[in-house]
C-alpha cells in the first residue's frame, strides 16, 4: 500500500471514529451524573453555613425582602446576586429552611448546572465539527477528569458560580455558532440579550460579556440595528433591579454593591492574595460584629464606598505591593496551590487544573497566531476573572470560565490537527 492510500484510509477511519464518539458523546456524562449524585446525597453535612447568599434567601423567605446578609440584621442589601438568592429561597421554601434536604436539593441543582455546561460543551464540539482529538480533549476535561465537580456540589452549591459557568458557556455558544442560511437578523442578538439579561441576575460580568458579543457581531456583519437592539435589551433587563436598589438603598446599583468591600479585604498590609481572617483587617460584616454594626449605622452603600476609599488609599500609597499582589492573585486563579476542599486525589486534581490552565493559555496564543477569532475567548475566559485579580483569589471565582476554557482548548487542538493534516496532504500531493 502506498503512503498516500495509507494516509487516506487512516483519515477516513479517524473521521468514522470521530463521528461515532460525537454521536454517543452524551454517554460520557453518565459517570458525572452518578458521582455528582453521590456527592449531593452524602456530603450535605459539609458546608452547612448558608453564607451571605443563603442568609439573604432566608430573609426573602421569612420577611419578603432581600436583606440581612451579615452577622446582625442590617436591612436591605445588594451584596448578593438576586437570581442565586431566588434559587436558594426556592429550596428553603420547599424543604423548610436550611435543612439537610435543602442542601441536598442545592447540590442536585449545582450538579444539573454542571451537566448542562458539559452538554453545551459537547454541543459546541458538534456545532463546530471539531476533529477527534479536540472532542476527546473536551470530554476528558469535563467528564473523565471532572476536577471541579466535588467543589461545585459541596462547597459552591449556594453560590452563583455553578449557574454562571453554565450561562457563560451558553453565551459563548450563541456568540460563536455558525450562521444558519436562513437565520433572521435579530435572532442571535435577542438570544444573546436574553442570556446576558438573565446572567445579570447571577453575575455582574455576564451583561458586559453579552454587550461585547452584540457589538462584535454588529461590527463583523455591519448590521448594527440588531446589535443596538440587543444591547438596549440587556441594559433594560437590569433596570428593575436598579430601580429596587434606588428605592431601598438610595443608589441605582445595576448588579451588586460589594466590590468596594472585596477590594479592601484583598488589599492591605497583611494581604497574601487569598482571603484569610488571620492577618486581615476586621472589616467584613459577615465575620465581625463591629463591622456589621458600622454598616447598619451608615447604610450598605455608604459602607461600601468607605471600604473602596480605604482600599484605594492603600493602593495609591503602595502601588508596587498592589502590583505584586495582583500578579500573585492572577497566578493563584489559574494555578492554585490546592483544589478547593477536595480530599480525594487533591494532588492529582491540582495537576489537572494546572495542565488545563497551561493548555488554555497556550491555545489562546495559538488561536491568536493562527488568526482565528480571539475576542470571544478573551471575553468568556479571561474577562470574568479580571475583577478578582484586583481583590482576592479562590478557585470558586475562576470556575465560571471552565467550560469556555475547555472549548478554547478543544478549538486550539482542532486547529493544530487540521493544519498538520493539511501539511501532510501537501507533502503527498
């Protein structure tokens, strides 16, 4: 058999295998479903504290108002994401408060969000017709080695990160999907606007990403009307929450109020890049009664402004230390010193997380050098972690970009494989 025929047969076999895996890829989610269900039903005794979000959900359930996220009653708040508060309040209403059954339900919800993200990753691979190595890489990182599954279900179940990861992946999918022959001009713009509008209820960064997507698609197609309509819809979706905050807090906060506090918590003489009570100033009202009393006295908006002023004063006086801290936080977000709270094979999972980050950064450079679209990846993989580079780092803050990062890796692998095949074909031509 001559080399050309051998190469052709090998390529055909690879295509058949890729089509087979693509067709049955959803079966790879079954181990995740089983393992995640085990975590949900057996680990509800861990992480029993409701946190700020859970406290607000209990206030919404008992008092009918989103309030009191801290140690003592402090009144209405915009500290927490209203969408996540609503989900937790639903579980508390069904299962009679912060009970084991409610925590199991929250774990199941987090598992469903994770599975939804995996399903969207698989759909992305099918949609983009990625080659076998890219598809296998995506399945490996999401299903075979689900390094964040434990933390998602056990430690992050009451936070917005699990649903945020799903929504960022949905936004990436809507942004990058190939244009259908009969696609209506406004369809994609409205889909992105809906995802961005819903996302604003869970994470402040999602409406920003959605607006970038609208403007990018408008620039590419030179059809600005759909982009403008989509952007207006995104901003309009934030209006009810802003009106509520204006009425209850005296300020039309579009998303959340706590950035000044997080900036102060992460930037001070004893800061290390992660939030630890030891060595940190006693300013967080969830941890210190005096801080909560101060907030209750002057109001949440004034307290957050006070914290922002405190942080900016230290940053201005210590620019070099702030820069070093920011570099440390960036490193910890992508290359953590440990995987959050996971006792099982934590060292191995840390290796996988580090390898994933290296691959993600390498493939981002690859996509750029090969002149493939890079803005969706910057917006969906890098932009969401930007605020935490300025405040403090934890794997929970980096997780929302995980599914999008996996798609970036798969896309980069696909591009490299296709280029290699093209060069091989040219050699035999």
